[in-house]
C-alpha cells in the first residue's frame, strides 16, 4: 500500500536528464491509465525529447514531486511542465501540463505543483495560462477550484487504417480538382515553395480557439524551416501534402492553396498524429481539405505500413473540419476541455 503520510518535496528541474524524464514518464503513464485509458503513454525517448527539446518559439520548465517513504527511498508522485511562448503574437501566453500519480492524489500535491507553476507565470508577466483536462473527472473540478474558466471543448478522433479504408481513399483522391495538383515532401519544405507555404500557414489564424486568448502567429520561410527542424530534432517524422494552384514553375507564380501535415513519433510509431491542416481562404469551397487528407492517408498506407492509426482533435464548434474527418472515417474517442486562467495584464513583470 502507498504511504499517504510520506513527506512530499516539489523540485524545480533546471536541466532535464534522462533520469528526470523517466520520473516524469512514470507519473504521466499512471495518470493517463487512470484518466485517459487507451491513450498511448510516451516512450522513454519521447519523454526525454519532449522535456529537453521544447516546441518552436517557446521555453519549457519542469517540476517533479517526490515522496520519501519510511525507508528513505524517494519515488515520483507528481509532475508539471510550463511552456512559455516567446514568439511574436503569443508573448502573453503560457501552457501547463500537470499530473499526479493516482495513488498520491488528494494530498495537495497538484495544488502545490500548480502554485509553483502560477508563481513562474506571474514572474514572467504572462496574462493567460492554459490547461487541458478530460471532459469528466476530478481535473475539471480542480481547474474550477483554482480559478480557471472553461474556454474551449475539443473532440479527439481516431482513424483506423484498414484495407477497406484504403479503397475509400482511392475513391476520394480519384476526383480531380481542376487547377490544383498535389505536392508532397518529407521534413523541410522545398526552397521553391517555402514562401508560399509560410503564407498558407497563416490561414491557421482563423481556426476556432474559443476564449483561449491564443494570439496570432506570423509565419515566414525561416519559421517553417525552424518548425521542421524541431520535429526532426525530437526524432519524429514530418510529412506534408500540399495543393498547388498555378503553373509548375520556379518563377513564383505557383501558390500553395492548402496543406495537411502528419507527424510519426520516433518515425516508427504505429499511431501517427495529425498536425496542421488549412486551406487558404481564397481557395475554400473546392473540397481541398478532404482531398489533401485523403492523399496523405494514401501515402501512409503506401510508405509507412507500420502506421495503423491516426489521431487528431478538432474544436467542438469547428463543424467543417469535424465533417471532413468523419467523411475520411475518423471516429470520436474522447472529449477534453481547455481551461484558461486569466492573470492581470503585465502582472509580475519587471
């Protein structure tokens, strides 16, 4: 049995080591099994990569909670990360991911971890802290009790890549889109398409974000290359399929009208993750979204046969993309809520 009286220490981790990552993974794995059964836990390499290589335009801070048993041994019982966004348009924003081992809950560990996170958010002068929770359970109540407000509901979808599904994809990709052709690449965007791809990335700024105060991003060629480098640095595989409108030339007349991205964790995982999908406003209404995603899924069938599932999520009020994914065969798996803690403008800044 777990000793519920064992003292607990909250430790800020200035530089994450593989041992720290393993402690974080132990807590997260147990937490997911309790709260989100069916969600694959991170592998050791994924855990270390996540904690030691933050996403583009951000810094990641980590805290671990350790309990000391009567025999003097310590074990991880809680973990929290704080992502501080530094990119232009999101300097006000932070995001936390907090887990407590099921055997150590209701001891104030989550509150202590959150206090450390919020103190750092205040010291950085951020005005919004975001957290995601399962749609039911104690995490919802925890957020409300600590002053968070629900800002967005997400539906998480899963697609099983079967042979029968492949036949449906052949049908969807067999329909021509006059004036458009597909281009696919692995990793970094080709130089000739970098500027127009960056412009297409900016179409993501009108996706539904509820009341998250998520800010806006401005993409350029340098940023899209940097994003691909971050994914590669984690050991993941980034795949992109784009719809190009205009003549096939190098004189700048060709324009990316839409795109979709898939990431395969470690390059070998059986479950791939949908990243961005967007169609430039001027090119909407031509069915490019489902066409592009069907082309991407055919590529997974042909070149990455170990991938048997693809997961994605959509805002509950993003009816168009939910319909696109349903047409492709995605099915609802679970629902989560994004919560936002609003802090005073500039609070805690120097």
